[in-house]
C-alpha cells in the first residue's frame, strides 16, 4: 500500500500547480489534520470537498470554511495546531465534547477573523495562549467548564470587541489582569469568571464609568482585599457575585449607586463593618450570609426593596426584632435569617406577601410568635429558638421537615402513562419512547431560592419550545427535572431532556443546531432564571452511525477519488495524501514486529471472518500454556462461574491475567468474536484493557493486563496490605466512576457493565481504580436483540431492585451497584453482612443534622477518623442518590463523576492530578485487628467470573 501511495505522489509531482486555489486547499488540509487528531468526526467527513459536498458542522462562503461547529459529537482527541489553516474561520464551536482534551494550540491566534470561540464543557487543559489577543474580531469567548490553568493572559485586554467573556469553572489562577487586562474591555457585558482559583485583590482599575458591564460573576475564587469603591461607577451592573472568596473590609457605600442592580451575592467572605444602606435599588436577590459584620439590628431599608424576592442573611450578626413590614414586600418568596441573634416576638403580620413560601429563622432567640389573623401557613422554621425549647411536637415550626420528593418534574401531557422504554430511550412528556438530547442547565443567578414553584419551569419549557419552533427544529417536547440548588456554588442545576419529533432520535445536523442554541446563548431563558450555561450529556444515537469510528481518511477513498475525479481535485487531495502517507509510515514502523493476530482464527468454524481488532492480539493455546506454566495451580488467581483466572507472563516480561472459560460457559464463535471486537475497542485508563484472546483448540480465553494491587474489596479488607485513607478512597471512587462513565457515555455502542461490585474494581500500582469484567456485559442499543436480555444476572447486594422487578436493564442499574460500592468505600462493610443490607444500615444510622451525618459508628476506622473527612457528607448524599429505588432518580455516571470531582475539590484535591503516590504497605497488626472484611467465608455469588487477582 505504501508503494502505491508513493507512486501516486510521484505522478502528482509532474502535474503543474498553477490551477490550484491555494487557500481553499489550505482549508481542506487543515480540516484533514484536525480530523486526523479526533475520533468520532461526522461520517460524511470523507466526502471529497468540505464545502461543495457539505460536511456536517462546516459552513462555507465562496469555497472557504467560515464556521466549524461540532457540538455534542462525542469527539475525543486533541485540537490540531493545523486549525490555523482555516484562515477565514469566523465561528469555532466545539462545545460539549468532554473527551476533547489537551491544550488549546497557540496557533489559534492566527484565525484573525474569528468572532466566536466556544469550547464549553470540553476537557481542554493547559493555559490560555497569549495569542488569544490576536483575535481582534472576537466578540464571544466561552471556555466554560474545562480544565484550563494558569493566569488570564493580559493580552485579552486587546480584544476590544469582546462582549461575552466566560472562563468559569476552570483551574485558572493568578490575579485579575488590568491595564492591560479586563479594564480595557469596554464593550463587554459579561464577565463570568466564577469557580476558578483567582487570587489577589480586585484591582480598583478594573472598574470605570466607561464600562457597560451587566454581569460581574467572580464567586468561588480566592480573591482577597476589599471591594474597590470604583465599582460604584459601573452603573449598568445588574448581577454581582462576589460570594465564596476571602474578601474583607467594609462594603463600599456607593454600591447604592448601582440602581439597576438585581442580584447581590456577597456571602461567605470576611466582610466587616456595617451593612450599607441600599435603599432605592431594584434588588430581587440579596445574600450576605456568613460574614463578620458589626452587630446590628435588621437594616430597616430591607423593607423598602419593592422587588425583593429572596433575602438570605444567615450568620450576619443581626439582632433585635424582625420588622414585620418586611413580610409585606409584594414579591417576597424566601426569607432566610438562620444563625443570628434575632429576638423578641415574630410577627409576620396580616398583609404578608401571597408569594411568601419560606421563613427560616433557625437558631435565633425568638421567644414568641404572633399568629396573624390571615394565618401564615407556609413553611416557617423556628428550630433552636427559645420558643421551641423544650421542643414542642405540637408546633409544626419546631420541626424541620425534610422532603425527599424532587421539587419539580415535567408531568406527562394529558396524564398519559409513561411509556415503558427499552435500552436508553426515555419516555417523553407525550409518553413516546425516544433518544432524548439531555444535559444540565446551570443557572448562575436565579432570583428565586424556592425550587418548588412549577410556574417558573412551565414558563421555561414553553420558552424553550417556542425557540425550537422559531428555529424549525424537529422537537416534540422538552422535559425538565430535578432542580437542585448546588450548595457549593448556589447555582440552580436543572436537568433538561429534549425529545425529537417524527422519529426516535436526532440526526447530527439537528443536534448541532440545538447544541448551538445553547452554546452560543441564542436561547434566552425567562427573566428570573438569569444567566446560564448548558452542559450536554454525550449523544450517541445518530442514525446510521458507524460502530467503528474511523480515525483517518481511508486510503481506499483517496485512491477512488484519484481515479474518478478531475485533476483539480487531485491537487486538492495531494497534501492530504502526503500527510496520510507520512503518518501511515510512522504507524507501520511502530507496529512492526507484531504477530499476525488472526493466525489462529478459524473462519470455517462458523464464526464469520476474522475479528476487527484495535490493539488486541491473538494467542495460540500453546503460547498461553507456556506463559502460565501449563495453567498451573500456582498461577491460578481466581475463579468464577465463567471459569478460572490465571496469571501469566509474556516473553517481553509483561504480566497478564488470563480468563479461561469452562466448556459449559463457552459462547458461540460469533458471540465470542463480537465480544472481543467490542473489548478491543474500549480503551480508558480506568478500565482493565484487553491484551488479546485465544480461540484455538476448542478454548476461549481472554487475556487482560495484570493489575497488581488486587481488588478493591481486598484493599478495603486489609488483605492486600494497602492503606486506603479518605483521599485515596475518593480517588478510587473517581477513577471507577470515570471508567464506568466512559462505558455508558462514550463507548460505541454504549456498554452496561451489569456486575459492578468491589471485586470488579482493581487497583494498579498507583492505586488507580480499573474497572474489570465489563467484557461480559451485554451491548446496549443493539437493535437486533431488542431490549437487553431479561435474565436477571448480577451479584446479590449490588442488584438494582428496579432491574430485578422489571427485568429491564439500563445504565442506572450500574449506578445502583456503584452506589453500594461507595457505601463499601466508607464503611468497609460487605454489602450484605450478617443478614444486614448496607444500604439500610447507612440509611438507619444517618442523621443529616449531625456532624458526619452521625455515621462515626459505622465508618471504617482505617479511613483515618483522626484526619479531616472533608466532603464525606456529600459523598454519602451521592451514594444515597445512586441507590434510589427508582432509576430515574439516580444520577447518571457522568453526573457522579462531576460530583466526586466537586467533593475532591472541597477536600482541597485536584481531581485531575495523576496520583503520584505508589502503594504503601501499612502495619497490618495495627489496623487489621477485627476488620469486617477479614471474614474469609464470603462467597462470590456473581454469575460472572470475578477477576480476583492477588499479588503473591
Ligand atoms: C437610607 O437611604 C435613604 C435614601 O438615600 C434614606 O432616605 C434613609 O434615611 C437611609 N436610611 C438609613 C437607615 O440611613
């Protein structure tokens, strides 16, 4: 093949160049390079001409590429530096491809015409290149939700046309750059910089009266010093979020100049002095909680804020009576004044707002309550006030009622019964099964705190539907679920499902259009929801999607084109062929020396041709016999229903684990082939990878990489002599969750594991978790086999009760099993121990009002009870959500990953750091004394083999 390519190249060299339109071919070659570094580019990116034959996601003008948009395409890989070739590009939007990783190449600065750069919800890392300052036309820069680090380049100040700057939810650090820097951005309306690691003071130069800024969002950083007085000169400001920093000093009194200010978030800082008089502002949301203000009475001006909907003043040193006038503000919904010293009599009055839903005065000094004649009967909380001491069960306000029902979920239309859907289709509000486009809407500054007001969601739904209709998008309906106030960001997270109309899935073009409505913010939610960003879940249900993602342009296509098209076309592909040929050569060199993987495949065995493999090789029976010392007992390291597992060693020294099937558990040749083809395609650092297989002499064996530190169960039991402290457990949880999320969300077709348990999570030499045994999972989305087999398999203690009763398997069954593993991680108990079920044990013992949820008794002492268990409560919350009775209420694995990352950040850890620590033994005598797992009588009840691999 290499020779033929060279021949073609040689021929092409003799064809004169003068007809070539060089710039269009630059575009083409640039796209080929971009494509070559990505997986899952649209299948029609093999056509000869991106503009003429219309590649998905490409828009051209005069044969030049002006827009490249690939939202939610499941791209993985890196963005090639050759992107610079697209010199006419105006829009680059690769949002919602979370496996698109690596740096943003500095060559991006060559795209002088770029107006929009959106990379929301991807996996980019490294620093934002200085060259960004060359993008003079840029109006929108959204790098939200990546892993960018380092400082904001000061060159950003050169972007004088910038209107929208969103760098939120990254790892950016350093000070906020000014002069040059953000103060130069006089056309900017949005600074969204929250949830990073910015530090230093907020520079006074940042603000000036020439600015037209609407949103200033800086929460969740490490900013210190005081708020500069100059902020009062930016009169256009509508939303200020300074909460969750280390700001101090007195609040500037000229905040009162900001007459358009709607939302003011100042909580969780170290502000001192008195609360300034903000009479006359159009504030709807005020939160100043957890600061160190001077002790004062409730500021009387609160009662003058006619638009006020939400007032949150927890732990703000307030004392004296609560003025009843505040409750009659016409728009008031929520008043939260916990942890102050408010005293005297509580009088909500007779003319309180009809919208008032919650008055929370926990932990104050209220001694008496005056019942209003109208009888305020919504939520009133006076726990830990003298009035509730001693606790009086007859007074409802002396109890905190905890409702577990989600505050909103779009109901079905005309009360139709939800359809029973197979695989990962879900039932729409019109009770039709379909593959919905789903994700999370994150609202950064909603003006309401009460999540139970359904009229808001109904309005959002109809606004969304209207927008889809205006854009002629084939959307049948939308569903909103599970509004959650994220307590670490105070953002409102809302799950969104968009259902296709006319068919059961969206095609690529439709997803690109819907995705771009969100990534480019051309969808505007109703006021009240405020600024948002959207994070789409991967969408893998495109019609006609090829199961094999082709990484590079096939040589056959090129030769076909060469033979059939004009000379001009030939010239266009010239460089592409050349690049390809070079790469092929490199690949061929690196792959040399491999055995023919198909040497022992018997095509006459009814197994339908040799398997299409990526990286896995074929072993003969004789080879494996040799590597395992004739399958000696000494090398037997585990067994299960499927067969036995042996350790072996390859001639090159690599350790392997070989799973050898019993005769009874052998599959047909075709099934075995399907399985190894699937396994060979799955590559993730948190999944045990397939090295090869053996299909020879009537044997079926799978050869895996050997994972040296045994199973998680052994790790927790102390059996493998590993110390697993809280931090390591978090890392193990994150690794396993990422592996599983990959199977669910990125493998193509998606894979349900079906047997998640602590014996199927292995630990490598750095204690990274690797999920094992997904090999025996059933593929999802396999149209031929209808929905996934109904025979319930799995392991007692990890079995999803919903799967058990409905016999319908979904990814949520894995989420359930994973929830049980999370509980094992903190308790080191087996899922069922002395007849007690771990889920019930935790549920019974936990008390959310207490430190560590009152779980000290059942926490594993080896977790390090003396050390800080930061985030443990959230970890327990997550585990409990995973084991919700109904699959619909469980999070997806993608959400689980995000949440564990959040918890790690809370605990001061970088979830993306490679763990540098190698495993370290610990004094077994000290900590292994009576460990619940040291019960040797534990039986593996899995139908599938356990890959219990122990170091010797
Ligand atoms: C707050 O300011 C308003 C208007 O500027 C003024 O009328 C009012 O008296 C002030 N209130 C206090 C308590 O200083």
